[in-house]
C-alpha cells in the first residue's frame, strides 16, 4: 500500500498545521502574497487525528475541489490560483513531486467569520434538532419527516466558531449582528444557489449531495467575498449513493463513515475514549475508505485518479 503523506515540512514561512491540512505563506514571483494549502492524507474523526491516514485522500479532495471551482467558473469567483506545484516559488524538485495533485495555491483573503451551510436533506444534527423541536436551527419544518428525507427547499443554516473551536449554529439574525444584514443575505443567496446547482449535477451522476458547507473571504480591497477553502468534497459535504437512498434510516456515504463505524467498535470495546492520540486504522478500513473517496471522484468527474 502506498504510504500516506501525513505532514509537510517545507522551507516556506508561517507554517500552520490543521487537523488534515498544512498551510504556508507564499510570495509569488510578481510579488503578490498567496496562501499554500497542502491537503495531507491525515484522517480526523471525533475531532481527533488518527495515527495513520488514507493514502491519496488529500489528492482526491484537492482534485474534487478543483473540479467544482472549474465547474462554477464564471458563476462564482474563488481563491484558487493553481494546483500545480511548479507555480509555487521555493520548492525543490523532490517537494514538487511529493505535492503533485494535493496543493492549492490561493489568493489571500480576510475570512468572513460565518460558516455557510446548506441542508437539502434532513440528517445528522439537523435530524436530531427536528426530533427535539420540529425545526432545524430554529427553522420550522412540516411534521412527519423521516430521517434523510429530501427537503424541497434547501435550508441556509449558518454557524460560527465558538471559543472552543467547535461549530456553533446561529440564526440569520445573529449572523447579521456579526457581518451585517446585507452580507448575510448575500451569503444565504449564494450558498443556496451554488448548492442547488451542485445538487442537481451530482444527482445526475448518481450521488445525493445531502448537505454542504462553504467559507467565504474578502481579497484585499474587495467588497464582495469570494469562495475559499474546499468546496463540495466528501470532507465538507455529505455524499450518499443515490441508488441506495432510503429515508427512515442512516445512509451509506462516501466520506469517513467506514472510519467512524470502526472507531465506534473500538470505543465500545473500551480501547479508546475519543481523546488524543487517535488509534491506528487497520489496513482493511484504510483500503475500503480510500476506495470510497476515489469512487466519489470517479462518479462526479467521470474519470479515474
């Protein structure tokens, strides 16, 4: 099995390490400042990074994001400059080879402090919310909905980061207090427009795009935000096989579900308590999970990686 890329140590300034990605500051040949995002193969579950990763996962996520950025070209401005390591100044030939397919060289922006979530199906925390209150994030829904039912009108449910670093659902009004009502309206309209178009396309390709999340940022001197981060990937969205969709239960998915299911058995056996460090994943779990990520790419793009 190909070894997973778990971290990078590039000779570039201001290295920041997230759960699954490494970020660096870059100065381009024309003097402009940019951001380098390296998608590693690390896997996190329950907010904990596992001891090993999924080989090629970072490449899959990067290439899916690139596909969607290209798909929405002319409809939504975004931060992506290039996915070619040769466009990054200061890398050695061996570093360029190791990073092939897994980097995004991006415009720098001031991040809008609202995470924009579109929900087209009632599932996950939305389903729990509905069971308890008949609403999702304070938005009333008709009675009698089942787990994983399709919502004819997708919902915009913003969130923000709490002090602990976890996402915290907020109302539209609460978001407007942070960024202003005009910008919140723009975020809602843009989020739902992008989601509706992507949901329709994905369904034609055999994938249900149940929900997704976006981030936006303002480039220096710009008023209108642009798309940043990754978009419509299995790590930022729920992807379900359309031919297996059955409301009334949890759905199989193209994300880390296999990893999470395995970890729940480890927890149940008293071998892990969902705190760092994360355990190592068995080869069988790694292979099956990797195959799911690759299948998502193949279905969406019609190509194999």
